[in-house]
C-alpha cells in the first residue's frame, strides 16, 4: 500500500513552507529514513525523511513551490502502484515569481540608413512579412547574421511586432556590440559591468561579471529584517567595560570540577547572559517591544541570543529566563544552540524574544554596534576580554575587562535609563558570585 509524504507541522507559527530541493527523484528506490527533500520556512531549513521504504512513485510539487503544512507532497509505494488518489485535489501553490526585466528608457532616435522597400507597409510588404506570423523577416535575419547582432527580446515595427530589416539596422546602431565569447557568456547568465573595453567600444569578456548568487530564503528574510530595523527605529549604541575577574575565576573553578561533579559546562557567555537577565529584572523598561506606536513591557524575560549557523543567523529564545538558575540557563542555551546549528530547531523556539544578546567576542572583536531585533527596544553586544590599565592605590595595574555594547531605540529609551541599565549590568558582572548562587 502506498504511503504519502506530508509536509510536517512545524510549530504553531508556520502555515506553509518552500520546497527548497529534492534529494530523491521519481522512480528511485527509497529506504525508510532517507532524506527526501529540504523545506524552508522564513527562519530555517528542515530535512524531510522518508516515512517508509519503496519506490518514489510521484512528487506533486517542484522546487520553489510554497506548500501549506500537512499537504501531501509525494508518494512512496510499489512499482506500478496507482497513486493519483494521494495527489492534492487543489494544489494551491504559490510559485516564486520570476524576476521581471527592468525596462530601459527608450534610446534616442538616430539617423540610420533604411531599406526603402520596408519603410512603407504596403500590400507587397504585408505579403512578404505575413501579418500573422510575427518573428523575424528573412532580410532581418541575414543582417543579424552578417553583423553578429542578437535580436532576442526586441519588438519590431512590423505587423504583430515582426522584426524587419530596418529594426535590425537600428538595433545595430543603437546598442553595444559583443564579442562572440561575451555573447555566449551573457546567454549563460553573466551580466555587463558597464565598461566597453573592446575595439570600437565592443563589449568583451573583461566587461562582464559572473552570475550573482541568489540569496536563500533565510538570508533574504535576515536582510529585510535588518534593513527594516535601521529604517524604522532611532538606534544609538553606548558601551562600557566590566572587570572580568569574577567570571574568569568562576569559569576556572567550573573547568576544574566539571568531570567530577554533575555540573554543566557553564561558559563566559552563559554568565554574561545570566547577569543580563538579573539586570533586566530591576530595569524592565528594556524588556519591551515597540509596536504600532505603543510600548509593550513584559514581566517574563524571553531571552533571545544570536547563533551563527551554516544556514545563516538564527536567534533562539529561552522563555521565562528569569525563573532559571545559572545551571538551568546554561543547559537551555546549549540545547537550543545545538538544535539551531543542526537545523532541527522548532520554529516556535525562534520567536517571542523580548531582549537579545549577541556575542562575537570569541573572535577577538573589541567593539561593534549590534542592530536591534525589532520590535524589541534593546540588544546587547558582548565583545572580547582584554587587558585594561586601571589606576589603583598601588599604581597602574592591567586588569582583564569584558566590553559590552548596548544598542537601544531612542524612540522608547533615552540615554540615561540605558546608561543606568549598562552600569547595573557592569556591577552584576563584576560581583557575579553574589548573584550566581553556585556553591563551588
């Protein structure tokens, strides 16, 4: 008996997916658990496994189709088995629209020689060109062949847009010429850079660029969201350095006992995030969203953290983070990070954040301006740990500090409350053992 392959329900927020790529072809033998295809939401990519073994009898959608969840997309069964009853009765699929060519402004008319016989559409011309055929006239074809002119895509002045010899001559005099190699590359998707390096202004290979790489669905979503964030908010960034003695000391203790005790591998990033959560409890105005001209301040701290993956930037969310201990927070962050990197994270775990952190300090970055994860009103950038000269009673000492960059929306948060939050966060990091509650 045939077995349908169904687009899975990917959380409560996902209603449809894009068929990204088929990994198996119709007629191919399939084993249960084989990866049949990849599907994309606007946030991540998922693999769909074969629910049974057999022959891939048919696929109902092609790459690029947008398909509602819980829809039959393929059928697995025995060779020759009828599967039409599994075909969706109404394939309400949105095709990804092809890019429309940009229409150039009409070029200025120039004086060009024309063939007298074709300048007037008389009965003889009508007979020769055939009103119903369109296409290219024989003399236009001959001119194009002799002068290496490509007439694809132009509309002629003859009946039904038929290209006449005069159209070919005009096109030859008003458009750039290409070398044979350049023409071949253009047919393969290369584009013109706007230079004319060949003899007499001819376009040659050096004047072309290779085909560009289309952004993935996820990358396009990230691009639109980041652009929208900058266009719709009034962002500013303030920075501070916090002494890292306390968190470095605690990290050293954890590493020394991690194999002997049932304690997670709590990282510096976990400690900073925990300090952020503790600080937000006393500064709730930053745990908010700005939507439609209204501020929504939340009691629950749904802490989002940026995660670098091969599919692009993802931002998992630890819900009600203020209720978690440092150990519980560390385990939650590790679990969500692993799921994001492997591509198995649930879409619902990528939504609902109220405050975001992003850490690229491990790459040695000393300062950056994080972009708001709108509609949130604040995001914290965590930078590297470096030595900083500090004046003490014993003179100048070089003490390790961690740099923190806070970006906020000035529409909602003024400089003073943002600075108070950052100073309080600095104090919590510098006195971390007082808030951590760990007995080590």
